[in-house]
C-alpha cells in the first residue's frame, strides 16, 4: 500500500458492526487504544474487513488541534 497520508495507525480489527447502510469498524492500535471508523457497508465488503484482520486507520484532517489541562 502506498498513500500520501502521514497519519496511519496500524492495528487489528476487533469489531465490525453493520447497520442499514453504514458500518462501525473498531481497530485496536495497541496501548489500550481503539480507533472507530464509520464507513459504508459496501466498503466493508469490498475490503474484506473482518475481526482479527490487520488494517490501518488513516486519518485525514486539514486541522489538528492540541489541548492540555
């Protein structure tokens, strides 16, 4: 895979929950962190996403905010 995005988080799929048209895919990226993506059911099928499979969460954002307490 080649992609220009720099914010790639590799992990393992822990849950795929399909709705009427949209699915929520949860990826364990380690350290107790889970990233959830909302994608179409069609994309889940085309990518062959399933629990246990490795995948990347790719974050594309034009702005990233930083906050502290």
